[in-house]
C-alpha cells in the first residue's frame, strides 16, 4: 500500500475560457472539479497504475467531504483528519486563445498544535500498513517548518521508506530527518547546498552532498532536459523523448508516484527512474492534472534513455 500525505488538500477547479481578460467578465466555456493538492496528485497516478493507495492529511467542512468522496472513483481510500473549517479551493484558468495559464491558490484553514498532534496519532496507525509513504506540498497556516520533519521521523521509526516533496523551510528542515527520497528542482538544490549548479557536474556534486548527509536518493528535475537520480546504486540521468505536452501541471507529482511505485516494488534505481519518467511524460500528454493513460506510459517506457554517469 502507498500512503500519501496532503496536509493542505484542496478542490482543484479548472476553467477554460476564450481570451481571458483581467478586470472584465469572463464566460467559462468548460469547467472541471477534482480533489487536489500535491499529495493527491501523487495518489491518482499511483492508483491508475494499479497500486492500493490510501490518502491522508487534513480536510474540513463540506469541501472536505467532497474531496474524500471525489477520490472514490479513482479507487483511492481517503482516511483524513477532519477539522471544522472549510477546505480550500485552487483555481486554474486556461486561456484557449492565448494558451496562457493563470492560477489562484487559496491559503486554506489555520491549524492548531492540538490538531497536528491528533493527526500524528492517526498517522502512526496508518504508517503501520504502508509499504511506502509519500508526503508532498505546502502545509496549512499554524504549522511551522518542523511539520514534515516530525512526520518523516514517524515513518523512519516504523522502518518504512518515505518520500518528501516540498520546498523552502519545510524541505530544509525536513531533510534533517533523512527521508528516503527527495526531488528538488535546481533552485531548491541551490538553496539546500549553497552551490551555483550552473552545469550538470555542479548539480551532481550538490546532489551527492545531500546524499552523503543521509538522504538515500536525490532525484533532481531538469525540466525538458529530463532528470537525475543520485543514490547508493550510482548516478543516473533520464532523457525523455519529445512529446506533445498538453498540461505540465502536476507532472512532478506524477513522477513522485512513479518513485513510490518503484520503492514499493523494490525496483532498482535505474528502473524506478525509467518508470517515474514515463509516467510523468504520459501525464503531460493529458489535459487532466494528476492523470495519465497506461497505453501512453507503456509506449514511452522503452523510449526513456537512462544514462549511467
């Protein structure tokens, strides 16, 4: 079972408009509503692949009930900690004429230490049945930089692999607990190491520094240039074929789903990187966020080039 953590879950609303104009009335041509937040965008591709997925975190109010109900068609079991305040919404506006995307991300509710302590108690029980735990995204107001650090420690104490995908202070403090895998982008790896990372060797050296400090696998996003993974098995680079990218929002989360699947199945780092890259690329080919088609992934899988560096 893959356990995903979304501390700041949301309803993701996607509006398609023609020629979006600020300060004016814009008629929405199409709209869709799906459960969102980075952890849930990991849950969906993992479930599509066929894994048993349990999603946890915080939800609240009628919106929170909707988030849990809307996960069921994906085959995802929601087991969240409920609070009284309403869960947030995140709005993505796609301009069909100008091909420009605009996002509005609500901050969500404020949590207390009592709320988080209650969640930790629930989380300890859920971790017992998990093969891999993946935690992603921002945290609600009221929590500080130690939030993920505390949760990573719980998973490590249970002897389970844990993926941490976040940024800023949450990442900086989270890696002190030595998660199994992190996936920083270039800016984040600069922040963590103080290195310039102007070329591929700099990036590798920075990833090796983080690995040497206790993070088992450091995967680095290189955008259109693919990705790198540094671990005990070596240093690997994934090169992805040119694709017709339709929606790149959530592709990093789809890649995390691939890493979680690889860890849960005990695949080699090379094969885990290949699968994660194929799922991420397949997700970019579809309009829906956190969604891919298995047929696309299977076609891409043999086209992913993995170089050992």
